[in-house]
C-alpha cells in the first residue's frame, strides 16, 4: 500500500487520538500500513511522519525501556 506523507500523518494522528495510552512506533506503523512486517522504507516514512507531528506540537514522545512511545497531546 502506498501512502503519501500527509496521509500517513493523518492516519497516525487519528490512531493516537483514538487511544488513551501511548503506542510504540512499530505498532503505529503497522496499524497505518495494515501489515505485520514493514519494509525499511515504510519504517522510515512512519518515523518521519511522527517527527513532523511532534515538531508541530500535536503529539509527544517518551522513551521507556529503550522503546519510543507516542501520545496525542490533549
């Protein structure tokens, strides 16, 4: 499935809005792409989309046990 950067950001943001708990990067990317195994390009696209959302102040990042979790800023 091919997604443009804006579409990925919208889907990531909607997923985080719908969840009350922080979600790790891999799970978020898998939900957006609806695939169990992601290609390196899909992983990079998800990271870039999340970084863009964080830069805009819409989501926050937290590290826990070496994993990165994301949460929608309410």
